[in-house]
C-alpha cells in the first residue's frame, strides 16, 4: 500500500458497498458538489442507476486519496496522474516512484516557502521594532 492511500481500507469484492451522493458526501465530510467536481475532472467515475450516481468503495478510496493529495498541496493534474497509474501499474512500482518524486518536489517547494516566510517575518518584526522605537521617541519629546 502506498503512502498517499494508506488510509484506504482494502475489502474483498464480495463485500462491495455502494454509496449515494449524499451518503458519500456525508461520510467524507464534503459537499455533493465536490463529488461532482471531481467526477467532471475525470478523477472518479461513479456508476449510474438511472439518473442517480452510485459510488463504489473504489470511488470512496479515490476520493480519500484526492483529498489527502489536495491537503498536502498536490495539483489535480499530479493527483490524476497518480490515480491513473494505479490501474496500469499492478505492482505499484512506477506509482510509488512517481509519488516519491512528487513528494520530494513538494517538500523542496515547502522548504523554500518556509525560508521566504521566515525572512518575511523577520523583516516585519524589524519594521515593527523600528515603528515602536519611532513612537517611543515621539512620546518622550512631547
């Protein structure tokens, strides 16, 4: 099992469970609109029962991966590429390799952002101190 989908429980096909839009949205604490959004983007493909969407455990698992990927900052394109590999890479070797590279790149970007944020915070603290010193000088002159 891969790091990105480690929270997804594996169940045998005989125990297949299906969800309505409302059920899956409620379980994942998202809106039905969110489910439709990811369906429109081709990330999940629910079955149809007439006009109703029926989501499988696979769709649920994919949504968990999508939400985790978004939470850690992956783009929809990166998440889609990762999910697409799952169907073609039965040994999950290429999928794991792709995930490791994507995670390394994301970590590097976050470290750069952290450095920039720390510099910005230091600059703001310096500006605040200068402003307070200026105010202190004004109040002692008055």
